[in-house]
C-alpha cells in the first residue's frame, strides 16, 4: 500500500532523511521509531505530500506522491505532529469542513462524521471551540479528522504524545481496532506502544533505517533475551550453581535482591537453570524468563548508527 | 470548484466566528463616514455625486485591507494548520483562490454596508446612479487588488505584523504613484512619457476613471491582471515556503 523507495530529504547540509526504503502492506501497523530528530516526521511529511523529497519516491496505492499528489491525499488520513487545528472552529464545523473536502455531502457526510465522533468519543465537546479543548480532546479531534473518510492508509505522527495513560490506552485500542483493513504507520518514541499495537517496527537514526523487524524479534536482540530472573534467599548457593552452567554468560544482581542470569548468545537457558536449581534443592520464591527489552535494543542500535547502517 | 467553495465557506464562517468581521466593518464604516462627511464635506459640495466618498477609498484600503489580509497565510504558517490544509486533497491554487474570494466577498459586504451614504445623496439630490454603481465596482476591484497583494505577502512570512507593514507599504507605493505631487515631480525631471507610464500603473488613476462612471475595459483588465498576478505569486510562495 505504501512504498518508499530511496527517499531522501536534505535541509541545507543536513540530511534529515537519508536513502530510506520500505514497504507497508494492508493489515500492517508499522511503528516508526527513532530518537528526536531522527527524521520520522520528515519522512511522514514526504509520504503525505507536504514536503517534496530531495531524492527517491514515495508511492501510495500505486500513485507517486510527486506526480499524483491529490490521488495520494485522497487515500491517506494524516495526523501531523503537534496536531495543528483551526482554533476558532468547533469540532462539528471542522468535521463538516473535512467531510466536504473528502467529497461527502448530506446523509453520507453525517454518517462519516458520526462514526468518527463515536470512535474518538467526542460527542460531548462537538460545539465547543477547539482552542478551549484539553490536549487529549484536541488530539482526538485530529484523529477523528484523519479517520473520517475511512482511508486505506493512516499516517499518525506521535498520536499519543502528551496524553495521560488512560487516553494513551484508548488511542491504542482505536488503532488496534482499525488494523487489518488499513496500512497504518505510527511514529513514536514510546517503546511499550510499539509492543502494544505494532506488527512491525522500523528504527531510524540520523535519517537512516537501522532496524526493520517485528517488535518481538527486535526485543530478542537484547542481551537480556532469554535471561532468567529469580528471587531467592539462598543466593550464596544458587549463584555459583548458575555460573557453572555452560549457556549462562554471567550472573548479576537484580533489583530487590534478586539474581539475573544472562544467557549466552540469547540461547534458551530456562531448562538448564531449573535442572540446576532442582539439583541443589534451592528454595525459589519467584522465577521468570526475560523476552528482552525493546528500550535497551533501541539504545544499543541508535547510539551506534554507523555500525548498523 | 467544489473545493474552492468549501474553503470559501470555512473562511467566511471564520470571519464571523471571531470579532474580526465586526471590528473590521465598524472601523471601516466609521472611517468612511468621517472622511466623507467631515473631510470630504460631501454635503457642502452642492453636487449630487459620491466623489467625496470614493476619493478616500484608496487611502482607507491602504491600511484596512492589509489588516484583513495579513492573517490569511501567515497565521496558517505560524500555527502549522498549513500542514493540514496542504495534505488534504485540495490543490494550492484552490486554497489560494478560496481564501481570496472569501476575503474579497467580505470586503464587498463592508462596502455594501455604506449604502446609507448612497441613500443620503439620493435623498438630497438626483445623482447619476450609474456612475455611483461604477464607483462601487471600482472600489471593490481596488479592494480585490490590495487583497491579492496582501495575501501574497502574508504567504511570505509567519509574522502578521511584517505581513501588514510590507503589504501596506506596497499598496502605498501603488497609490502614491498616481498622486499629483509625485507626477508633477516626474514631469519636471523626466518629461511626460515617464509620467504616462507611472499613471498607467497607478491604482488611483484607474480607480478614478472607473468611479467617474466610465467603465473602460482597460481599467478592468488592469485590476484583473493585478489580482491574477499576485494570486499566482501567492501559489508559488505557498509551494516554496509552506514547510519552512
Ligand atoms: N523545515 C526544516 N528545516 C530545516 N531542518 C529541518 C526542518 N524540518 C526538520 N529539520 C531537521 O531534520 C531532522 C529530522 O527532523 P524530524 O523529521 O522532525 O525528526 P523526528 O520527527 O524524528 O523527531 C532534524 O535534525 C531537524 O532539525
Ligand atoms: Mg517528529
């Protein structure tokens, strides 16, 4: 549905986006990750036809955004970063305007507006000027605008930024509900969000893609992947027993007096560990296997972009 | 066309959703009244026409129109809503024309609300109402030209104050080019050929011609070209500067 091919954007001497290529198919929710200034927003602005690329192409549903901008814009719902909205309009007037721009009139417009308002739970504030709404409501107005025409492609730039935990949860539910029939790209630097809603994650740093994988596979790159955390009073006997295991790389102290056994090369060590614990008959209060931490992988990857680029 | 109308409607309702419309109309009417009746002494002229009324329009528009046009694009660029506008399936030309037409119609409404002046003069004498209608058309075309200039300037900056000052300065130059002081000065130094050139470029000369009641196609073409030229520059400016 979306095809990005060697996309590049230079601002003077800064390459904000540097030779980025990827595809997003229908049914995918792509998490676009990267530290601030990595080039996420710039990439989205090029896909949505706001910024012309310096090189490469962005194609949506077969239309090149440079050649057929209107065709692309018809098929895309876009929530720009920071959610710019006309402050003196009410959400109702705003949605009526958007519906008209999207080519709906009368009954059909009302149906689309109702559906978007219902999804974003905005019914109570429809007649209040947008400038008087709280940040959470404003973001929902922006989202409703993006969803109104039920587009094939959704591009959401930091859709949960600045929301409280409940609002974040609602927005994620909304995105999850829509997955399946659309190609969705969301940018974020909140990693739990990626694990919560994305089927795939691309990490970019300094304008370049440094990783492209499922969230689980990315997390598995963590050196904590398959490590075992255990809480025990018999740390003195448990620690050497674990250290003796061939696939345990190291045993370190974990918060709360627990121990953490790091797996060698990410191998599964849980069966070895439990066998060893049975052998020494140690009393264990709690034991868990780590899947790895996305935030750690993110740090590893984005701090050393040159080695992965 | 559908998109132009959609933009037009949104812009129009935004004028009346804020105090902008009312403040503009009140100031416009008060100033026209003051200029026409006190400085123009329309009642003491013993002539049944609206010359005293129309003479001041270029000078009035010089700062009132930039006050209206300054926000057209500068505001969208400052708040970032231009990113929303420009990622909807609307072309830049449609957006520029829609916004311009709304502002132009709005000045038309303000202009139409000066009808008591017309009623007064009809009550007191028997004016040439055809000439008066021509005067209104000329005044509206003048307002449109200044709006197109102001809209273009507004697209060049995020700062409304700058947009206002620069647009007012350009309008001032266009008005001053037709003033007697300037033309006399040119005549002394450069001769009548140069004078004719500047006369033909000045908005005031064309406006005066129309408001005498002679609607010459050349005057219409003059204002039409100004509007088209600056709206075209406006589209280019948006295209180049929207994201910076
Ligand atoms: N209009 C612009 N002019 C100049 N530099 C810009 C502009 N927009 C973005 N940049 C630069 O491009 C880089 C990428 O920015 P951005 O895409 O906003 O990053 P992200 O969204 O990942 O935080 C940054 O270094 C930023 O300063
Ligand atoms: Mg960003």
